[in-house]
């Protein structure tokens, strides 16, 4: 039955590799489970990068700083994210090396000065300025709260959120070089605001977290719908993992990169 299901998913455009238009020169940055694949020469010194969702792994975020000296803005209103960021700052300030242990092993290379240059925003990203309820996971060894998943949980935290375009206005950013989203299902809502607000974003990397928490296959249609909307709005899907971790690049930039291959 597996080959039949695979063929059916491809026919319906639900296969993770459907509609991917690959580029040759892509690099993987970050830890095994929380890194992303991007073109290597687009992010430069002072590029604006919004990293939405921190949790207990900001390897991708810090590597953008280490490799490119980009301007990094991390958004996460949950205590696990802020506590982890503070812990990493304490380690580096004291000259200690911090490592993610286990299969997801990663050793942070960032120094204290670079961390101090990163901006941590204790707010979440949503489609409006409001207070949103984030539900605690019921899974063991899983720390991230979610506004979209885990709604049957009786434990939650209410936290401030705002629309991405409002954050851009408050920081004085007309455009963003890269947006990373690892926000436990809320990515559907935030990606929709990027399209609706016609935001100037060069690269979007996103983990569709519902893959890991769904009871059925309806999430495949939600991922396809959102990916199709991004494509219609001018972003090209250039990379996808089997678990729907995806990289979208603005069409004009994609054409430049493709022409230079």
C-alpha cells in the first residue's frame, strides 16, 4: 500500500517534494533537527533576520550571526525560550561552551559580543496585536507551548503577540532578508499575513510542526494550501525535507540564483 499512497500524494501535490524547484548551491545551517537550508551568499553583514520561535535550540539563529554577522531578532514570549537565551548568554559571558547533547548534538560557536548584538523580543507573532493563549504540550521531553496545537491541555500561558508588519514598523524595517518560523502550528496564520500584507521578504524558512502532532492527513492539505499561496504571491519553494521543513525564496532572487548556476 505504501507505493500506492506515495503515488496518490504525488498526484494530489501532497508529497513533500512536490513543486520543489531546487537550486544547486544551498547550505544547511544549525543543528540536525532545528537547522535550515538556505542559499549561502544572500545573507550578509547587517542583513535583517527575524527568527520566530526559539524554544531550547537557537542554533540556526546564532549561526546566522556567526557566519554572516546579520542583525538577528528573536521572537518568543514563552519562558522556555527566554530562559534558554539567558542561559546561553551566561555561558558565553563566563567563557564556557554550551552544547546540545544527544542525537541533535550541536556546539554553539557564538561569542558574548555577538549574542549581545542580537535582539530578543518577548512577544509572539500572530495576525493582530492581542494577548494569546499558548497551551503546554502533553508530550514528555517536549518543551514548546503552542497557540495552535495542544488545545486539550489544561495548562497554558497567556502572552502578548502582534502582527509581523507591526513589528517591522516598530523597528523601522522596510524589508526583511530572512524570516524563520518554528512556531508549533501558528505558521499558517503568520505566513498568511506575509502574503496579505505583501511584505518584502527575501527568504522564508519554516517548519510545518503539525506533521509531528497530527491525528490524520488533513494537515497535508493545509501545508499545500499555504505553500500554493506563497507561490502565487511570488515565492519559490526551493527545498523541502520529507518532514516538510521548507525554504521559499522570492521569485526575482530565485531567478538570479538560477541564472548563476
